[in-house]
C-alpha cells in the first residue's frame, strides 16, 4: 500500500534525497535545456492522468537551499511527483554520493544519484538528484504507486520555463482561503426573510482562469440587513453557518453537478453520531446557481433561529453529502447553548 505523505515535504528533503557527486561536467545532451539560465523547471513527460497541482517558490529554504517546486498529482489530496530546482547551488557544494545507499546514474548526460525513499518500512518512492548546470541542482521525487522507471523518465524529460509562465502557474495553482477586493463580483442568488432581502454573490479570483491549470476556487458572500459574511471553496469550509442581523443562514458552494441541495439538522449535543445520512430532520431545500466562470455552483437558505448546524446533501442523490456547516465553535449564541464542541465533520 502506498504511503501517504503530507502535502509539504520541504522539511524532509535533506533526509530523503541522495547525495550527489562533488565534481560534475556539463555535456551536450539536451543542449537547449542545459544552456538555459532559467531557475524554473517543469515536467516534460508525465504518466497518464498526472497534472500540475502546484507551483511555488517558498521563501524559506530547506536543507539544500532556496528552491522552486512543481508538484503533480492525479488527485489534489497529495502529490505523486515533485520537481525541485535549486538555483545558485554550485556543484562543489554537493556532497558525494553514498555508495551504500544510492545508485550512481547518468541523468540528461550528467552524473547523478538515484535512491529509494524509505522511512520505517518499505520504500515509498524514488529520488533522483543531479547537477543540471554549474549553478543549478535538480531533484525529482516520485512516490508510489509510480515506479523508479517513471522517476527516471520524468527526470530525463524535465524542461525549463520562463519567469512569466512560472509566475502565472504560481498564481493559478495557489489556494485562496479568504476573499479580497480584487475579486470579480457575480450575482449568485437572492431571497427574502422577514420582508428583507438577502443577496448571495460569487467572488471570482482576479484574471480567472489564467489557463487550464488554474485551480483557484471562488469565494462567496452572503449579505442581509447591512451585515455580510464570506467563505471560500479552498478554505476547508465550502458550506458556512452564519448569523446575520440575528437571523441564521447556511450558504456556500457545491460541485457543478449538484442542482439542488437538501439541508438537514445537525444536533451538536449528539456530536454528529446521527448525521451520516439524511435520516436527520430536513430543514430546507434550495436550488443552486451557476456563476460562470466559476467551476462550482452556489446556494444559500435561511434556517430556524434556534439552529446550530446543518448537513448539506445533494437533493437528487440523497446519500451524497456535499457540505457540513456547524454553528460551533464559530457562533456565540450556539457556544453559549452547548458546553461541548461537535466532533469532526462526518463524511460519506
């Protein structure tokens, strides 16, 4: 079974990468790549279904120095492939390969090292490290179920890119966890409560989409009687419980295939034990609204004044939960009513 890894492996590179030969000569293999002065590198070949999910230039260096990182995956839950580029890293700064733990291997015409990634068990991946230029160290990390052969092929086909393209990729693969004033506002729904209107607005990231790899999620804003609140697709709170002007609402985003939602009671006193299906009382239904170019749909609905949380289901597929919006610990009224916090959100 593949070993799951945290999204960020920056702090572990020094423990898992192989150590490279001290003196490296630059040869003519792949002349365009070798002669490039770019510090930004991407995959030129990928296994089926792999796609870029993140490009970053972390401010804090790891044990090998400042790096630019391109990460690829079949799903966004964790990376399968990472390409680290270390600019201004000289060959004489790299310790020699350890013959007991690594395999010497020519990569793109340069001497390099390949080693298995191991941590308290069987190997969970492969690292290939080499000096692409006198001032540039490259490291390809590939995780199971991808193989060492996949790692070698990816390493052989890495390619440089320009600064404009790299910074576009950094922006378009970034996570948006809160709304900002540069977002484009698109109406996504309205209704009335006690003869006062509420308004739902989709907030689209600036310039979205910048390209096919633009994974930035939209945010949404609900306003009522001069008060407002927001939530964002990438914040981990796609559905939000909120109290505006003393009235309770749930709002958020759902996958584009969901046309209608069914909202069911969550009782904090049970800790969510009975909330794994639509068997809890239904409180409301709502149609969802598209707000192009967002890839999700949006909904909002009022709730009873004494409500302290709901589950959100796809009304057309009642077993499919698409949201969870607890009032605790965020809402002061609910916090005053219940002495204990709810358990972790249930998921189907």
